[in-house]
C-alpha cells in the first residue's frame, strides 16, 4: 500500500477565487492608469506657438485686445493640445464681450506639433449717443435708462430691449403713448453712433384729486402740500403730468405733515384711475388720521420747551 503524505497546502474553492483576485486586479489597474494616460497624452501634438490675430480697430485697441486675449488663452508654447483647454479659452474670450467673432484656425491634430492661431474681430464700440424729443425729460435720464455707454461695446441684439426701457421711462414720466425709435449707424467700421428719437404725444395729466377721511385739515390745505397739484392758470388748463414717483413723494409728505401735527398713527393710501382715451388721471387719497397726541413738559427749569 502506498502511503499518502498530508499536504499543508489548502486549495480554495472555485467560487471564492474571484473574491480574492478582484482587489488585486483593481490595484494593478490603478497603478497602470497614469502610464496609459501618459501614452494617450503623448499622441497629441505639442504647441510650438500661440498667436492672436486681431482683425480691425485702431492700432491702440488691437494692442489692448491682444494683451487681454493672451491672458485668457489657456495654452503656452510647449504644452500639449487638449480640447478642454481650448473650450475654456474660447469661453473666457467670449465673456469679455470684446469680440464679435472668435475663430481658431484648424490644425492637423495628428501632427507632432502645431501652431495655435486665434483670429478675432473686435466688437463694435459706442462712439456717441444723441437724444431728440425727450424734453422736459433730460437726455442724461433717457440714456441712463438704457445700457448704452460711450466707449463700451455695442450689442446689436439689444436695440429692442433698450427701446422698451426708454418707453417704460417715458410712461413713468406720464407719457404713456410715447413713440420711441433707437437707431445705430456705423462710423468708421467698428464705431457706432446711437440715436434715440422720442415723440412724446399727449401725456396723462391729473385732472382731479379727491380726499376721504380727512376731518382735521381741508382738501385745499392738503392739496397745497402736494407737488402733484397745481392751480391751473386758466379754467381750461389741465393739471400736472401723472408721475408715479411724484405721487409717492406726495403721500409721504402728507403722512409726515400729519405726524408733525401730533397724529402719530396717521396713515395715507391712494389709488390712481387713468382714462386713457381722455389722457386724464383721477387720484383718490384715503386718510386715517388716528388720535391726536399732545406732549407737555414739567420741571424743566434749565431748558425751555417750545410748542
């Protein structure tokens, strides 16, 4: 009979083998990834030169834009080309809003080396802004309502937005039917002259101010404290233009007046009823006077008190 020697080596069951090998395989893969990535990166071309070409504009502006663009571009000579850095560079250049066109000259990405060339056209600049027909609204107020600024870039897609902004301004000033036209004319290529032409038409005017709840002060006394109210020069004259901001200031003044007279809890609200056909406004002011508070002093021998 043959004798069998007991072996000290225990064989693992087949179903347990993968569980032991998986961590080992993961470690080996992680160790090999940098090498694989390095070999992939080595296949992209080396950038030997980064160039920026500015097409148009004055020499001084070209120099300024060239310096700006070089700071935005995420490549340096000696770097290897990659799409992420290119997309980042283009995105940064667009965010400056200084270029109307940004092109990257196509290169052979299978070559060992390439020159990276950015070719850009400067955006148009606002040279001058003129306003006609706005008086008594100041031209500066009209321009401020837009996003146009002399020397800043001109956005051709923003003309409609700025037209609406001027219309809103004129409506706030009482000219609810104002016609507004914004036009842009080129001047020496990349410069633009902006012209804002306004036809005010008939404004809304306050023809009546009615009060309710006022028992201490008369309607006339309260009206005389309002900037929105003016006595007409002739019986056919109309009142002041309906300006929301002025009405709000008048309401605050009436509250302050009541409180100065001892009505600390006074409250004033109002409504405006516009007749667009007649271009007239009727203002209804509601007053809650509240109690009258009287303040008296006693024992003040060092300082006088005044009523």
